[in-house]
C-alpha cells in the first residue's frame, strides 16, 4: 500500500514538474511564463518532497521533518517571489502579448458630470 502511495506522489510530482517546465519553455511572454514555475512546478516539487518525507519516515525510526520544512518553505516563498517578479515587470512597464480588452460603450464612465 505504501508503494502505491509513493508511486502516485512521485508520478504526480513528475507530471506537474514537467508541465511547469514545459510552460516556462513554450509560453510567449513574461507574464504567462511566470505561471509555469510558480504554479505547476511548485506543486510538483511539493509532491516529490512529501513522497520523500513519507519514505524516510517509514524507513527510519523517527519522523522526517526536513522535507516537510522544505515543502513549507517552498509553498510560502514561491507565491511571494512570483508577486515580486510581476510587480517588477509592471514597474518596468514590460508589455504583455495578450490583447487588451476594449472598454464597453454600455458601461457608464467614472467621470463626474
């Protein structure tokens, strides 16, 4: 049963990591490339670290907290670093390749009359 759980965690982690890496390589602009490593790869590495923690906790006598701490650190720092990278790109006025929506003529404007 443990082997099945570890296999599922490792395969899930590998798939998420591969998809995140593929997104980083294939997407066209900075803002869309930012999602690859910050979303999918974080989940993939998290699954791999949890599988490692379960394996070494069962194999050794005590609970393996090193991997749990690394996973926690990863889940805390990845969104913060992605936010700071996006803010820096906005500050540098880095253009996105996504089309900007045109304002609707049906919606009232915010100008005061």
